[in-house]
C-alpha cells in the first residue's frame, strides 16, 4: 500500500489540476471504471426519492454509474475526462465533456444536480467555491444539490495526517497494463492525484458562504463528507 | 446526444457580445440517428416544464423533425403529442456535427455522439 504524500507542488491551480487530476484520469480511466460499479447508499436513496420526470446533471460523472439508476428520470453526465465520457457513451449513457467550473448549461435548467467525489480535486478554495456556485446556478429554485467530497477524518482503509492538500497514489496493477512491448509489462504503474481533504463542517461552510440555499442534510458516509442543499 | 440535452445547453464563452443569442445552440452538419426507446408518459408529462419549448421548436425545425407548435392544454391526454415529443427529445441522437453559438460564433464539436463543451483558457 502506497501512502499519500503532502502536496508541495508549486504550480498554478490550473496547471496542478491538469497534471495531477485531468491527465491522471485520462490514463487510469479504464482501470478506474472497473473499480466503480456499486452505488453508494446515500446517493442511491437521494436519486430514488426524486419524483418521476426529474431532470438533472451529474457533474463529474466518471464512468456514469449513477446515470442509468432510474429510467424514469433524465440524468445528464458531465466529466472533464474524455476517456471516462467515452466509457459512458459506449454504455449509451447521456454524457458530455465539460468543466465543472464553467458549466455549459442554462441557469435553472435542472430539478437537481449531483457531484460525487469531484470538488476535492479543485486546488484552491476559490475554485471549490466556484464549482458549488455553478451547481446551484444550474438548478431551479426549490431544486436540490448533492455533493460528496473526501474527508480528512477518514476512518476506513485510507488514513491521513493533518495535511489537507495531498497527492494520493492510484496504482494500476502491472498484470493488467501489459501494453508495454519492451518488457513483461508486469510492473505496477503509479499515478498521483491531487486532493483537497475536507474537514468536518468545511463543505457545509462553503454552501453557507455562497448563500441562496438551505442545507437539508449533511453527514459522513464512505470516507466522504456530504451535503444536500436546496436552492432558495 | 439527445435533443433533451441540447435543450439544456448554452454557450458559456465569457464576454459573448450578444448573450441573448447564446441559447439555443444551432446545429451545423448534424448527423442524426433514431434509436427506439420505451415511451413513459408519466415521465414525459412531468419533465415538460423543464423544456424550453420555443428553443426545442426552433431546433427541431432546423433538423427537419416535426413537433407541435404549442404544448397542448392537457398533454397527458394527447397521445399524438406525447409520441412526437418522445421521438424528438429521447429517440433522436445527434452522432456527429457541431453546435454553434449565434452570439459569438463559438463552435462545439460532437464526435461519436459526445459533445465537447470545453473552452480554451482565454474564453473562460
């Protein structure tokens, strides 16, 4: 097991995210997708409680594991990674490539929006705030937004020290990545992803700073802090 | 990409000269494919308020898809309307082509049914 390391990379926010988030997901997309198939209970419950005919966006949809959960709602997936969106497309799930900071949707277009394990990849407080502002912008008044982000205080298989900004290794096992013709291809490949680990209350605080919304539910689940907020 | 998705999309280039024309995006060289899908009347009726009808009408006319000019008073009782709506927004897929902003001319490409809505750094 390789440990996370403190983020000491000196780069602009955009350059850091390009190198330690976007480029990594392009490379690990297939392996990442193979490990992402089970719906998390809070998210499943949230989606199952939506009225028939709800229209929403899954911002940072990854391999689209939530897009087909309910055939009687319409959920559009977006992701910054072409490789992940192509996986969604191959599964006939509605998805497009876009940036969570500048969403290509009209304001108040949706009944709801979700963003699961995405906003922790933005490397400044201003950018994390902007991502949430965008989620609130695209939902109608009375609509809800569900956000999950990694917790600093994880009690599961990953343990973190007090550094909130870290590089977390993703290991693609060598036996599966054997497209290297020069050798046996048995070596593991390690990629580091940038994360901002949220402290308890930090995510709720961001919603409160932005305003124009009320927190319906907040909690901890599966190594993440989450918030469900309603747009006022 | 289905037309229900297109109905939500808007050009998001910063400092667009004519922000009123950022929606709807205009299709260019669109290649359509119809893929049959199961019709769910309750879904259609309940999602209707999310659709911008004038935008959908303009887009379907450009693509040669026929839908009624207006939403009927009781859509739930209008089988013909529901079928036209279902076909237009859920069965028609744009596989290739692009979407152009009528305000600033920005072009968003669609490849293998997937729109690329990313902007360059200077456009954000």
